[in-house]
């Protein structure tokens, strides 16, 4: 193949890449389409496996095409002028092609893998955003529209019937009435009863996540547009409405960066992204691509948007707020809501794991149900930033303690490997900065976060408050994954009785501790809290300090009992109940 005429070679390479994308995309849609059957058959374990398979699919597809091109091109596989020609030829054939950005991102992944590109090479990659084309695609999104003719019950009988499943509803009319009542109550409470509905619009595809299906839409009113998300559950009696979500906060959490990726098949992903952005405008575009399962496109958009912001400011990268990590160097740009995490060359005491083990922990989380309690972390390779944009102390530590990953080349700081995630306020700082009532609520939510993670077979390993953060919605999430374990890998033990007074005085353990042995009675040591917060935590979450609680959770997982934490109907803490009564 390498001996063919130049133009023929360009055409054949372009077709190999395009065909590779089509194969990937078809497999992506096949896995995504299967979510409906999983939901209808209550096959939750199968759905969990589909999550893993779909995350792995992109990398496997890119590697397959890279191997083919290396074999076919031989020594010309790194011929820069040849690839510049392939890029031009390839791009010319994608004008006005639906969701062409995904195809170009696939192309970029291949050239970056072949050349080991550091930073961006516009000769080999597609780098510009085609905003006008995106808007055109957004306009082509397939929506079902329902004008309002005076009865919410009748309109939602029609909507639920149009969006029916292979399993019947428990009671179509009762479910429609449930939706109508929830909407009316929300409008009465939040919109002063102004029920000037014009029409309801829904994306013509269900959204599946964990054990729930969702309809996603908006309410067009005379003077406003409101989001509406209807959640469905499937139990023995059939399909029924589980929740109607209409507030910005509720909908934002449902599409949050702490949950598993959705399975949905709209006619245009770009259109779905911009539709979601229209109803939850504070949610970044890059995050929405990721939430819909287009992880690589989400990464591409995140890097592009961040880079544009970086060059509009003169700020420097600085250490992120919070205690310094023993495993990661964590930094941020103060004006932008992201943190960057670089693995240290050597880990501080008492960390004993290896670099590869840390990377494996982060990969585990990326494929797991995050229960709304773990930040989605994106792995980037070979990034480049202006070296003068780093504060002196941060630059010194990166070069000194992450020399395997970071180096200076010309006026650029090259970072070989970095994790990027949303910035949240560390929990240990947050509770010192907020009023007593808010501190109490987040400490209780910290305990609930541990329980939510346990339901999805995750044990954080390191329970220190500094490893947890608080989102803008005041939810506690976990973000330090280097000691994450599956609950089923842990051995939850009672602390043995002391044999004599000498045992009681020993600074270390007087009993043998094997790998993955966990002693819940010791958890309270991790909570650097004042007496009020400590007593409140123990009042509500004392069960977390008992081995029996964790053994029961482990037993359920080993028995194949799948648990899910949905992004609504959060358990009310006693403090919240008390505050509600006072209101």
C-alpha cells in the first residue's frame, strides 16, 4: 500500500479511518439501543456490563485502526506531509455531515496515537469548532411537540402512550394524573400559579441510566421555558412514573458529572446536547457530551473551551485549595472551574501503592456506577501550556516531584499524563467556612455519601474529609480514588479484645491485619470534627461504624443483588425533617 500513488494512498487511508469510525459508531449504537431491552427486562447486571463495554469501545476501535495503518503504511506511517494531505482530503468530505465533529475527533485520536502529539498540531488535527454547523444540527433534533388544549391529564395520557415501552404501564391514566398533579403543584409553588402553558416538547428518545428511564423535555409557557424530566421505574407490576423533575437544581443533578453515562439514541447527539444546554444553561457543553456517553468528544470540547479561556486571561495556575496530596499534585486556574491532577514520582508515607495501581483505580471508577457521589475524571495525555502561566512554587514542585511526567520544552510546559475534573470545595475547608446549620447538613450528607457508594459496591478506602468535596448544590462527593476498593474485596472485621494492659498501651495494632482488612470501629478517627458535628454524625450514621452494616452490604453484592442510587428522592436526615417542620 505504501508504494501506491500519493493521492490513492491518501484516499485509502481516509477510507480506513472513516470505515473504522462507522464500525465504532454502529457498535456504540448497538450497545446504546440495548438499554431499552435491559430496562424492560430488569436486566440490571447486563446494563452494568454494557457501561463497561461502551467505555472500552472507543479505545479498542482507535487501537485497531492504528495497527492497520502501521501495517499498511510501514515507514511512511509518520510521514507528516502525507498525513497533512489525509487530513485535508478527509475533512473536505465531511462538510455538513451530521455529527461530523465525532468523526473528526476519531481522526484526531488516531493521528495523536501515531505521532505521540504533544499539545496540538493543526497540520495533523482538526482544531476549530464549527459552531454554525452545530447550531444547524441542533435545529434538526427530532422533538415531539404537544400543544396544550386545557387539560394536563389528557395531554400526558397522549405523551405517555406515545413514549410507551414493551412492558405496559401499571395504570396509564393514574400515571398521567400523577405527572399532571406534580406539574400543577410545581407551577403553583414556583411560578405563582401562572399556568399559561403553550406546549410541551420532548426529545424523541428515552434516556436510560442505571435502573431508570427518563423523558427529557421543556414546557413552553407564555413568558417562560421550564425544564421537565420524567423518571420511570420498572417493577413487578409494570412501568410507572417515579418522579417529575422541574427545578433547575433537580434537572442539573440528574445530568450531573457524578453519575454514570446515559444511554440514548436521539437522531443527532449535537442537537440533544444543545437542547439540554438550553434547559440547564449552567451545565457546560463539554460535560453534556460526556454525560451522553460521548467521552472523547467531551474531552475535546473541554480542552478547547478551557484553552480559549486561558488565553483570555493573564492568570497563573496555582495549587488547588485543600491539603496537599500524597499521591497527586493538584492545581487549578482560579477563574475556571477545573482542577488538574498529576501523579507524583514518589508517594508520601504511608502510601504504598504504585503508579500503575493508581491509574488502575481511576479506570475502575470510570467504568463504575458512581452513584452521584464520585466526580467524573478525564485522563489526558501530552498536554502543553505556556510555562509562564504557572506560579513559581507550583512549577518548582511539578518539575521536582513529577519529573517523570512534566518537562519544559522551549516556552511550554509539557505534561505527559494528567487527570482533569470539576473543582469542588474540599469538605474539611467547607465546614469551617459556612454557618453551623450548613455544616451539619453536609456532615450528614457525608455519611449518606458513604452509604450511597456502598450500595454500588464502592468503599473509598481513605475516609478523611479532605478527600471529599461539596458541589454548588451542596452535595458531598468523593474525588480521591487512589485507595478505592470494591466492597466485595474488603474484609470487615471487629477489633479483637485486648489480651492485657500492655496491648491497650501499644501505639500500633496488637493483632494481625491482612490486606483489605477494614475495621469500621476506627472510622471515627478520620473525622476531624468538633463535638457538635461529631455527635450529630454518630446520632444519624452510627451504623457506619459497625462491621455488621458493611458485611450485610457485602453479602448483598456477593448474592448478586444490584442496588442503585437514583438522583432524586434523597433520604431526609433528621435535621432536615426538623427544619421542614419549623418551616
